[in-house]
C-alpha cells in the first residue's frame, strides 16, 4: 500500500501533494518529479485507473474523492480507462533521468503507457 514513504511531509500535506500529482498525471499524461514521489504517484494512479475500468456511480464517487478536478474524472472514465480494459495493471512507466542540478535528487519522468 502506498504511504510507506513519508516524503518529508506531514500526512495531510503529503496526501494533498499526491492527489494533485495524480490529477496532473491523468490530465497531461506525463510529469517530471523525484523517483520516490514518482513511485507513490504510480501506485495511486494505477489504483485509480483500476477503479475507473468499471463505470458506475459508486466508482465515480470513489475517484472524485481523490482526484481534484471533475473534468479529469470524466476524461479518466471515457478515454483513459477504456484503453486499459484488457490490461491487468502496469499502466504507468517510470524513467530515471539522473540527478537534479540544485540538490542532486534523483529525478524521473512518470508517464501513462
């Protein structure tokens, strides 16, 4: 389960950051962040896509409780989830980029397949 990494933040701040990053990933298809954040975002995004595979009111409300934009939820249920209907997980790819110039944090790109 995600949440084993604290990412140097309090629980509410960490949850808000992950919600925003998952929303941005589903909206744009790709984000650049640190490797540890990318691993947590991948776990949350894949669970969200798995829930969105079956389009009913309960699943829409579950996703709306986590994703912060309603138009992203509609895009998830109409465009993104049907692409992965036959796939059992593994919807995201993490590609490592190397260290960041300022603080040498390991950077990565996370993208939807």
